C-alpha cells in the first residue's frame, strides 16, 4: 500500500491513543507557552533583564521565605530580575532553534531530495557529503570557530545551522527514494511534468511530514547545543541571558542559592521535553492519517 | 496505416548490484521483443509475474530507456519525442490505484495535472475539461474535491483513468488495471475501459496475468515468458487452439468454479522462472512437459500457428523429425 512509506515504525503499537494525543496536546501547550513568552514576555515583565541592582543580589523567589512579588523568580548574582532574564532567554532559545532548523532544513532537504531523486552519481556525491559531515564533531568545530572569530549570537546560529543538517539529508534522501518509485510519480512523468514540477508537487508534499518530525528533533537538539555552548562560554556572549549561560553563571552559587541553577535548568528541560512530545505526537497523528 | 505502437527488437537488461566488490548480476527483463499494435485494437499481454510484462509497459511509456531496440508510437520514435508531445499521445493506467494517486492532492488537481504539465492550457479551460472527464468516468463534481484516501478502490481507478484520458491521448497502456480491485468492481472498470475505447477510438496495450480479463478485452494476445513473446495470435484463435505448451499450461491453470477439482495440476512443476538465470535453448524447456533433445540445445524460431499468429516452439517445426515421436513417447510414459 502507498501508505507504507508514510506509516512510522511502531505507530500501530506503543502507548494507547488517548495518551499519545495527550502527549501532543501537552507538547503543543509547552511549546506554545514558551513561544508566547519569547514573543511577548519581555514587554510584559516590568524589569529590564540587563539592569543590575548590586544591593539586591540573589534575592530569593516568591515561594521561599523572604521572597516577594517584586522579583517572582528572585534575582541573580548581579541583582538582575530572574524572570525577565528567563523570558528573554526563551526568546534566544526559540530564535536559535528556529533559525537552525530553517538553515539546516534547507541544506539537508535539498541535498537529500536531490540524491534520492536523481540517484546514481548525484546520490554518491550526496552520500559522500553526508559521510563527511557525520565525521565532523560539532562541538569541536564550534570551539575552533568561536576561538577564531569570537563568540556572537549570529555565529552560534551559523555554526549550528551549517552543521545540523545531516538528519534532514538522511531522512529526505531515503523517503524521496521510496516516493520516487511510486506510481503517482511515474504517472507524473507520463503526463509530461518537468523534473522541478515532480519534485515540488509530487515528492516534497509526501515527504514533508517526515521532515516536520525531524525538524522538531533538530530544534530540540539545537536548543540543547546552544545551551551547552553557552555554558562552555562559546555560545551567546554575556550579558545576553541565554539559558545555558544562566546555568553557567549560576553554578558558583548553587550551594547557597540552588534556585539560580534550577530555574533555567528546569526551563530548558521542559522546553526540550515539550518539543519532543510535539514531534512524537505529530508523527503519530500524520502517520495514522496516511495509513487510512 | 502506421501502427499505434510498434516495438522493434526491444531488450532491457537490469544490472543488479550485489555488493561493493562483487560483479553486478545481469537480469534480462525483456529480451528481443518485436510487435506492432494497429490503431484501434487491443493487444493483451499475459504472463506470470516476473516475465517482464511490466518492464515492457515501462519501456513503451518511456519510463525506462531500452538497452537495445526502439519503441515507435504513432510512427515516431519515443526517444526523440518531446515529453509533452509524448504525453498527448500515450498515457498509463497503473495497477494499484492506492499508489498511483498522490495522497496529498485533491482528485480534481490529480486529474488536472497532465493539463497543467502541458503549460499552455488556461486554468478555466483545464477546470472545464477536468469536470467533463470526471463526469465521463462516473465521478461527481463533489468527489473531485476529495482526497484519494476518501475514495474506494474502484473510484480511485476511475480517477486514474480520468487522469490518463484528460489529454485525449490515442494510446493507453493499462498495466494490470483491475488486479488490485475487488472482483465486484473489476467488471465495472473493464466495462468503463471498453466503453471509453469505443467512444474515443483508443488503442490499448493491456497487460494482465488474468486470462479471463484478457480474453474479454483483447483483440490480439501476446504470451510472455522470461522476457520473450513466445506466442502471439488473434485472441479467439489463441484461446481456441493454443500452440505453445506454455500457453496451454496457462489456459489449463485457470481455476474452474467446479467444486472438488481444486487447483489444477498443469505439469509446470514448482520451479519459478528466474530472469537472472535464463535457461539455454528454449527458455521454457526446464518446465515444459513436452521438452525433447533439441529444446535445451537450440532456441526455437517463430513458427506460424493456426489463425495467423506464431509460436516459438520446436514442436511446430514442420521439418523436425524428432519432435512428434518423442512427444508421443513422453505422453505414454
């Protein structure tokens, strides 16, 4: 059946249906909330994420003894409002995640679709490029590039976007190869459609769901990598409030003020968890729809 | 009058990679096939799976380039034809209507696709012709708005037929158009195809493994075995007096509704033919109940058969002295 291509492995078994749709709903809720915070948060929070108040360093969050609603999540080691920084950090994580997915998605999909569609030498070349990419250690390259050029926001996006396309390429290539051999593509050839038209109208719409699932995985990975790079001091430069950077800055104070490391850590975990739930739910939903 | 389809010495070899360093294996899917289909007639091609009939269809549709030989459609070489001109002349109907329709497009867009590919049909004109064609194959305008997943197998095959005919081609290659459908729907689709052929003056190349279907639609029948046409004749003559032992075995293998008879034993054995390893001499001899000394040694020529056709079998060689007695011996034993 044609649906064979589009049905993900294990869609039939696994968690019960209501649990999976609950996962999708939860994923949507989390990602939606973080996206809302990223877009509108900085204008809703009354504090400036960069404004220091050295007289009010490491103020405790509201749920602990001595906390106040002035700084609901407390302040950091320089007295900056932690909620403002968290919300601003969400913006940085989301922008980096989305930009990386767009850049790497374009590169990977183009390479994979071309290799899978044309086969032969084109495919050999694409496979070679994928193999080369897989043998490059992302963190080391990021280290080297930042060492040479200094850390900046755009550099992080560039490095991640240019390095995280491998999964897009592999998935686009293998799904294109399957779709290419289906009769509706043969019918399009017989109808006199051009290669470009066949790729655009017959192949791409039918691999898009797979690419959407890869996009969620890659976005989660990009956000984690950005946090890791920032933690190492190779990502977003201070004073920008990246969550990875907040964790790095907080690690010196974690013994006496553990919330400064827990808050951005939990935020990071919840966002990545939500994106992964969204990806799984998306895969199940689209998979069952196609299988029918 | 030029033939609608003419095929000369067509041969297609696939190279199957076996590993990084192993030499590729050669699979001869179509091996020296020549025939002509007169305009307005139906050539039925029958054979077991793996005999090369689908490869033949793909060669004639221009989906695969031939290794040797050439395909002429309406007197013109297929290989020299512009893809749009080819599309206006010859169109396919594939076997599986679940795989032959793009699941992400609406029925009306699927049917309009060949018109869009022409690049010169205005949108209003295309919409009108799509509506006309949908009605012609028995689909409502409302069904045109649906996605293929919302249609039944028979309805999907009607969509595929509408797509094939929307450019008003003169030739349609039907590759097992009914074998993926429920039996109750098969007859409807066959009748639709027959009706459209009559009304639009189409020529069909009709590929099937179902002899009853071929007998129903074809004016002429070609029997394929391991890439070659081993017998070809007028439909009526072939079904009345099959000349090739393979054709006889195929006809004997048709299940009868008589209870208790079970699956008929046709004496073919259970070794399936392997196109990667074609036997020498007559390619049918390992499975032939009437094979004799000459069969493994020498490929048979095409001898005339009753009814104006031919069969590639040594038994039909009027100058073969050894044929008759040995055949008789075998049958006694």
